[in-house]
C-alpha cells in the first residue's frame, strides 16, 4: 500500500468511526427514552391492574410488532433507498408515545402506547442498520456494531437512572414518563446533526439485485428465532421480583440500569471477539445467558442480581454478533430486506416465547426455566454448526 493509499484508508476509517459515533448518539437519546420507560413498565402495568400473563403478552406483542414489521419496512427501505427519511419517521414516534404513557388511565391504553413505540422502532430499524453497516464495513462489523451498542446502552443506563430519581420523588410509576420527553426530542436533534455531518453511505446499495438471500442466511435466522424464544423479557423478570418481594419498587429500575451497563460493556468486548472468532463468540454469550433463568426465577435476592447480570451479558453478545453475522453474509443492496426478515422472525419467536413463559409463570416456574434453557441451548448448537458455513460465504 502506497503512502497516499494509506492516508486515504485512514481518512475513510476515521469518517466511518465518526458516522458510527453520530448514530450512536442518536441511539443514546432514543434508549434513554425507551429503556427508561421499559424499566418501570412491568410494575406500572401491574398498578394499572394487569396480570402476569397480560404483562408478558403486552411485552411480547410489542416486541413482535417492533421486530416483525421490520420485514416490510426493510423491503420498503431497499426498494425506495429512502433510508434517512424512514429513519427520521421511526424516531419521531418516540416523541409522542413514551411521554404519553404518563396519561394512560388503564393498562389497555398503556399497552397501545407501548405497541406504538415499538412500531416506530420497527419502521426505523432496518434503514438505520443499513446506514450503520456501511460504516462498520470499514472498521470491522463486530467492532462497529459493538461500539454503536456501547453508546446505545449508555442511554439505556441513563434512562432508568432518571426513572429511579423520578419514582423515588413521586412514589408513583405514571408521572415519571413525562421526564422522558427531553431525551425523546434530543433524539431528533442528534439525528439532524448526524445527517448534516455525515455523507451518504448507501451508494453501494443503489444498484438493484434480483439474487435471493443466501440459504445460510435463512438457517442463521432460524437459529436466532430459537434463541429469541428462550430469552425472558425484563418486564416479566421485574413482575416476578416485585411479586416474590426480592426487589423493591426503587431497586427494580436500578437492576435494569445495571443490566444496561453490563449490556453495553459486554457488547464492545463481544464485538471485538466476533471479528476474530466469529460465531463461537455468540455461542459463549448464549451459554452465559442461559444461567439467567434458574437464577432469576428459582433464586432469591442474590439470584435476582446474578440473573440480571447473566441476562444482560447474553444480550450484549446478541447486540454485537447477530447483526454482524448478517452484514458478513448479505451484500449491501439486500441488507434492508435481510435485517427486516431477520428481525421479523426474531420478533415473532420472541412473542411466542414471552407468551409461553407468561402462561408457565402461574403454573410452574421450573417448567418456565426448562423451556427457556432448552430453547437457548438448541440455538447455541445451531450457531456452533453454522460457524464454518459463514466462513465459506
């Protein structure tokens, strides 16, 4: 490589890093908004009269729509190439839906607002990930997505901390949602800045392609779907911790705050490891997340803390590795549809798993734990077998 080529490469890498950081700031504010709300949704719905099954069902439907609708938004993004417009539209829904939870007088109204926020995430997700994947290609997919996840999870730490202060002040779960209007507006301001300061990184996606997604991609998606089926959603954890009196109302958002911090730190580590070891990194993360189920539902106060740490570590591995694997096997001009299809399957399976765990909760905690553990271990086996296939693509 000549000196001029080296300089160009360094400039390209620096520009890619700036782009990742800009989108990371956007996600930081967005996660302050959503994750702050997410940290108290379980007990808030309980106060509004929702049962454990209804909490799990709401969380599952929200995640299902937030992911399954990406199948259509991803295809739409690939067809129109309007990645920025779609991203702006999706983030705008945060500004309305989350603060409005403060005025929900019943759990069905709160459920509708939760689902509306997840719909906004479905709209923006594939388009934003295409923009992001163009930059991660310059620095390493694992490292790039891991860095973005760190900033994303920084917001996920600050948001619940904000809710800790708000709940401690009001001793209620409703009014604190109004505090989240500020980071919601900050999301749009940061997105405007990202658009102004960064060039269009989707030029490679302008050409149309009629080639189908590779077969290994669909096997990969099936493994991810099985993994999603076995991951417990935090609102059910929070419901159990409050129901079993292992954590107080103020401690629950603190636990979630710690989980988001662990999630962010481990995502950066797992992302770096992914660029070196591939899917073995994800398999290791799954083996850690499996421990969350027995520790959380069968343990006491100490088990609750340990379970949340294992749960967050597993999510960190997923954040860094799952999207990186897709970017590895799918070309730029098909990534919107690929990210959308991946999240569609992931969301439907998350919903089915959440609904099953909600039903099992009132019948047998041991059966709930066995269900989640078996699903995650099955996914780990599939990803282990896929590692060689991804190398050959």
